[in-house]
């Protein structure tokens, strides 16, 4: 079977979707499950899901499947039947977006990866031994215990805009960095091996792998929040429980975030005004993800710095010339931009008057 994909330009697809009045449902699901014949599985999934108007991205690996997609609302049950028809999909849990204010995806991408969650580990984790899954109600109960450590296993730009109260947050850019940094942080906490650990992430996929990692490192009482922040918020609303999450839930699609509470706990990286709206730098050779308020967005033309702002004003051909053969420089630039734009961990409202980083 040939390797199938959508050849239409994303900008054209985006315009077509925005013109459509179709109601879409944004859904995420994952499962760690042994996979074989990945190329054939990939094309079979593509054919069946594209026929239903499915958009989004799906990663396949020998360790399982990870999907963030959107589907026409009236075709959800047909979509569910397709997924349940695969061995890995029987009884799988679907998580629905908290907000649907704008479209999440504009085309369908299904990719084969070495792992559905890149962990940076040389030896594969034993995913048959993971943390105990707990409900929102149990999470709230455990959160009251003095012996409990609540651990956020997401990246810094996610925790910056929203997190559980009193959570331990690791200042990492990627999940690859997080695992060793988390272990180092826990070793600094007295008797951490004997404490009750509760891990959480967006939908559950990262805390499941992180829980297996910590169990193999000798931690005995490891728990994971079932369904992650998405599942927690659903249960809190349904059962009218106390909500321990504050701010926004960062999501990896065009929405870049879902409002959970009205609290704005982050700051614009340029003027330091309270803000929790992420922006991708408009310079195609940068695309740095950072927090930018409406005023700075207008002033800086959606750019992270004046250098990028100057580049986007050049003719397209000139921009392409600048990008040719400069991949390494791009990587270095991103590191510099991150160091300039990311607020220090000690940054609080008291530093609100700091000089703008223009």
C-alpha cells in the first residue's frame, strides 16, 4: 500500500475550514500497546479517518498510539467505531476539549515515530508497571495529606500558564529533559521515596510513562491522575468538586490553550503585564513559542524580537535566502531567544515594572 498524505497547502486548507460552518469536536486519546506493521496500519488509519473528515495528528510507534484530532460532530460515533475496530482501540478512553472557540487542526497527519512520547532513555521502560490511576475526587483527597507530593510532568511553557496548586514543577523544555531533572529534584526532598507521589499532565500519556520511570527508580507509592487535566476538569464540573487547577491548560494545537479558571498567573514576556496568551513568532525561521499580550503583539508584529520583526518585513525571496544553510544558526538563535524571553522562576507580580525586552 502506498504512503498516503494530504498534498494540499495548509493555508488553503485553513481557509476552507474557516469558511465552513461545520461543528467540530476536538478529541485526544492514547494507548501504550504493542504495535506491528506500522506502515500498513498508518495507511489503513489514514484512509478510514480521512473519509470521515478527521483532522489533526496521530503518532504511531511500536509502543502504541498518541492522537490529538478533531472530527465533524455528527461523525463522532462512526469515528469511534473505526478506532474500536482496531485491537489497540478496544475500550480506549476519548478525552474531549474543554473549549471549542476556534478550530484546532486544518489537515490530517499520521506519522510513524520511534516512540509516541520521546523520553530520551536508552533502555525502554517497563510500561506494564505504572502508577495507580486515581480519580479527581481521590486526587483532591490525597492533595490534603502532608505526605503527598503533587508533580507536574509537563514543560515549563505549559506550567507557566496553569497548574495544580502546590505542584512541583520542573523547568524543562521537553519531556526528554524532564525525567532526569525530576529525579534530581526528588532526591533533594527528604524521604521522597516514602512519600505519596501524584503525577499529572494534559491527558495522561506523559504521567503514565513518568510513573513507570519513577517506579523503576525505587519510588513505591506512585499515582497518576486519570485523564490528566482534561479528565480532572471534566470530573470536577460533573461532580461539582473543589478545583485544584488554576489558570489555563496548554494544548498542542492551534488553540494553544483552554481556559479552566479565570486566574491569569503568567506574564507577557516582553512588557511583563499579566497575560497567558501564547504566540508563535511570525518569523518562519524562528517560530519561538512565547507569551505575548495584545499590545505587544501589535507593536512587535507577532514577533519575539526586533531581529525577527525586521526579517518578516523583507520580501519572501529575501527571507528564503536568509534561511538557506542556516539550520545550526537557527538552533542557536532559539536558545538565545529563550534565555531572553523566559522569565526567571522567581519572577512574580512584584517585578511587574521590569523593563520591556524589546
